[in-house]
C-alpha cells in the first residue's frame, strides 16, 4: 500500500518516486507562515519540525492506519549564534531579488523537518541540515554582493517559476 505524502510539492513526490516509493498525494490545508514569529523561540530545527507536524496533523486523520509523511524546509541565515534571519518564499520578483541580495555572499542553512505518522498513530520526527555556501563570492574572503540589476534581469526573464525560485535566480550555490 502506498504511503501518504502530506505535501503538494511535486519535488517531494518526484524524490519518493525516484526511490521506487509509491505515494498518494494529499496536500495539507495549513498556514505555513503561522510559526514564523516563533523562530527565536523554536530555532530553525524546531520550526521545521513544528511545520512538518502541523501538516501531518492536518492530513493523518484522513488516512488512519497508513504511513503519513510530512516535511517542511526552513531557510535561514545566521547573523550571530542564536540569531537567525528567516528566508521565505517571496510573493513577487522584486521581493525575491531583495531576499537574494541579502543571501548573496553568505552561507545559509536549509533545515528540513520531517514527521512520519505510523499506522498505529505513533509520530516520529527528524531533522536534516544542509549548509549552502555562495560559491561565486567566497564568504570567507570576498563579501561582494551580486548586482541587483543582474538578479532583476534573471527574474524578468521568468526564471523564478517553482517553489525554489530563489535558487533558480541565484544558481551559483553549492551544498556543503
């Protein structure tokens, strides 16, 4: 029997399929920004897990007795230990460019929270953290920022089209 993916993300569905995992897609109906104000309290790990649990809690009651998998990714730039700036999906090109200007020349963290609800209702959570460095502008020695005009030109060309549209604009990143 397929698992239930509590997500509308085609990328998550494609990832599971690439591993041969069959999944029924059931997107949760939740406000993903509800816990943003609690970033300082929860930290990036706690925020990503809280969002994954929120999604699992919404979807699991519709699929009792089945495995339900929910996840959320939180992007942050740490300005100082314990002081993070939350990176979010932006509503328009100008806002995406502004966020990219902040990200340029930095290292940021992509924190993936996962919640799995088992057939008996037992919930298991986990966290994975990836550090993304700006390859083009070495953050250790070169704090220069990519130009706003260059980012705006990419955005105007229609490059930001999917969930990770900010990365489509700023494609010189690599994961450590």
